C-alpha cells in the first residue's frame, strides 16, 4: 500500500470526523528528493475551537519519523515549512532531527510571531495514539523563543519542558514571553 495512504489512515483513526486535506509543495528540491511528499492539513471541527494541524508524510520512509505543526490559524506557510524540513532531513539522514533537537527556521513560524525555532518534542497535545504508526514516530514541532533555544545550550530539554509546564504556556499563542530570562 502507498505510504501516504497508510499515513492518511493513521490520521483518520485519530481525527475521525475532521476534514483532512492533502497538499504538495511544488517548489525547490523536494520534488526530486521526495516526489510523493505530502502535507496533511486537519481542519478544526465545525465549532473552530480547536487548532489547525499540519502533518508531514513521506519522511517516515527515510528517517522513520514525521512532523506535526499545530497552528491557531489556517496558513500555507506550514506546508512550506514542512517541505523545507523534509528536504533538509532528506540530506541529513543521520538522526540530526531527532527528539529534543532544535530547528532554526530563519523566520517566524507564523506571521507576526516572535518565535523562529522549533523544539522537536513528543506530541503532547495528542498523546501516544498519534505518536506511533508501526516503526514510524510523529513528533511535534513546538515553537520556542531564541532565549529558550539558548537555554538548551546549557540545559536539558526536560528542564525547558518543566519551565513550559510550570508557566502553562498557550502553545497556540503567536506571541509569547520566553519562560527563561
């Protein structure tokens, strides 16, 4: 069975009644590197009180993981971000993008944000049901500030996660204060 269809079925088990739409990215090297690369967008339910969710599909074939972006709004920038990340992962198959690593994206993760980094984290908002698909793992790209990224230079990821939990951050907030000074 086609890998993207397997991912789609995995997502459909979790987001049973929500609309899931597939997108491709038509620019850059991704077309040559991963021609079947897809991003699935999960729309919030009819009440719109839930976030938009964007999930890569195609990386699992080469690095045994996929990535999740959780967004307060619908925005095609997330398709671009996941395609760029997929291209970089294609060229760094050595575990560089594993759990606990930080990705500098070089621009705000969403327009108007003060966060330009992602922490590769467990998908805490959704749990293990979405995290595992056979030997493929789905990781959450949690937006973090530059100060939080710098904090990780000298501290463990668990220490930052503890601070994030203590403050009770709104992970859908486009702008937020750093939990470290």
